[in-house]
C-alpha cells in the first residue's frame, strides 16, 4: 500500500493495491474517485489501485500520478491495466487515456506549467465508466441558479428565472422555450463569473461594479 496524506484542503492521493491471496491476477484496475465503489470491488476479481482526490486538484498533475500507478502495475507483472472512473473520475480517466495516446498539454488552462508531452504516459488497456458525468464544468453550470444577478448579494435575483419563488411566472411543467432560455442564462452566469473572478483577484471590491 502507498499512501500520501496532506493537510485538509490540499490534494490527497491514496493508492491501495490488492489481489486475492489464492491466485495471481493478470489484470489490474486503477480507480479514480474510487471510495464509493471500493467496498464492492474489494474481495473478487482483478487487483485494484484507488486514486482519491480532494480540493486543490490540478487535473494535469493527477494524470501524471495515474501514469505512475499504471507503470507500477505493469512493473509488477500485470498484463492488463484498466482505468475505472467513478463520477468525475470518468472524465479524468478519459482525459488521461487521450493524452497518453496523443500528448499535447504543456500547461494548465490557468497557465501553470505541467508538461504531459514529456511525462511518458502509457495508455491503459481499457476504460470503465461508473456514474460518470461529462465534466465538472458542465455539471456545475447545470447546477447554477441563473436568477442571481449579483455575486456579492445572491438575494438580488431576476424574478423571471427565480423558479423557486412562488411568484415566478414560470412554473412546472416548464415550456421548452423557457428551458432553452434558462440553460442559456446558466451559461451566461458561468461566463460572467469566469470574467469577474480574475478582476476581483486583482482589484478586490473595486471590481464589483466593473
């Protein structure tokens, strides 16, 4: 077992390699966001390695960690290594597999240097998705309340999209036209926050009315 624990709020990588004691497996799995499925995979089947991640996550660096686990499994004699992605681990596994096959990333979208072209990532032999979503970006956008008009005062709302307000004109079942506008408003708020946060980081409260 390999374990590295960092203080609360930082990235946590946890790996456990297990295999049935009575026989040698030819296949190992590397699971990401694995805690919900770990107990069900505990006693049977191939050997397993779990990667769990807390806040402070940088996806590109986690891909390098996954690559290390895959190399370790193969160095121990496993013929096949399968990625198992639970929830957000699904998009992580797919990202890893894509960049192992065709490495192109040299920095994060924030500009931090993480060069996967020299990481020597080895593709897995297969990928399994369990309750996976497309990405955190899409999932969190679909959860945004588009009625909020002021990020510093979330009680200031546009009644048109405030669907939990009984005085909102739009009530279920929602018309297709309203759902389309609601989804567009969610994306618009996402982009507004994306543009607003860097200004807040640079200028503080003075950026509120920009």
